[in-house]
C-alpha cells in the first residue's frame, strides 16, 4: 500500500484527505467497472479496461491502480498498459477515472501518481497519455511531439503527451502502436 504525499481538500469537509492507493485485486474489478461507467458517458472505457485485462501482451500486473476511500472502497482509477513506439516497448496511461461525486478531491491524481511510481519501480521509462492538456502536465507530461513521438491518428499536438520516468535514459521516437483493444 502507498499513502499519497499530497493531501487534498474534500469539498464541504473541513478535513484534509490523503488518498490511499494500491494495485487492483480481483475483488476490485466490479467496482472499477462502476467507476468507469460513472466517469464516462458510455461503456467504451469500461469495456476497454476489460479487454486490456484479457490481453496478456498489454496488461502488466501491478499497474492497474485504485485510490481507496475511507471505507476501503475504490474511488479513483488509473491504468497503465503496454504499448510500443516504433516497435520499442513503452507505456500508455489510459483510462483515468473518478465518479463525478468524487472528482476534484485528489482521487484521480493519487491513482495516477501511484501508477507512475509503480511503473518507475519496474524500470519502465516512456509513458504516453492522450488527454486534457491542462491536467496531465502536473505529473510531468509534455507534448509527445517534443520527444519525436506521434499518435497513429489525428490529434491536437498538446493532447498527445509523453513523459520519461527516468530522464537520463533515451526514449524511442516514432509512431505509437496501441494494444489491439484500443481499436486504433
Ligand atoms: C480527469 C479525472 C480522472 C481527474 O481526477 P480527479 O480526481 O477529478 O482530479 P484531482 O482531484 O486529482 O485533480 C483535480 C485537478 O484536476 C483538474 N481536473 C479535473 N478534471 C479535469 C478535466 N476534465 N480537465 C482538466 N482538468 C481537470 C481540476 O481542475 C483540478 O485542478 P487544480 O488542482 O488545478 O484545481 C476525473 O475528473 C475524471 O474521471 N473525469 C472524467 C473522465 C475523464 O475525463 N478521464 C480522463 C480521460 S483523459
């Protein structure tokens, strides 16, 4: 178990909350699906996670992270899976999800930081994320184009982001190859 360092203010409460995080267990799978269904307008992301979990080429045990509420229930979710850049192994951070009622209380950031820390501890380096350009830079992501990395589809430059977990190591350049479950 990892305790996050960053306490966050929970709206309408006067206490500070430090989210506890851990990698998923089999018992968390239904709750993770519920989080994804609540956070996104369709079941696309929930189905994507189930498909990734079933793909041994994409799934990496220990990189599916939940933040846990005070009752011990999963409240936030972040997944990192295997992708490639020009044939070289890299990681994709997707999806990240928190139910609307819990959003902006730090549950998402805690799960993301925990997933990135676990990947770093495994000796992984390059992580890619497609998402909000005003959210992911706080974790160290910058436009992937600065690394010479591009998405395999048209996307605004600032939305396709990359980060080296160990800035002293080289990263591959080229086009991202996502696991088949992404359907791109
Ligand atoms: C995006 C998401 C995972 C963030 O998790 P969270 O627990 O709500 O976020 P945190 O509390 O950790 O962080 C709060 C910060 O994130 C920002 N943030 C939250 N959602 C955001 C969004 N959709 N776009 C931009 N910034 C966002 C908040 O403005 C806040 O910024 P501040 O710290 O400068 O005030 C969550 O809001 C969510 O599930 N959203 C719907 C699904 C989604 O869009 N997932 C991401 C796909 S790329």
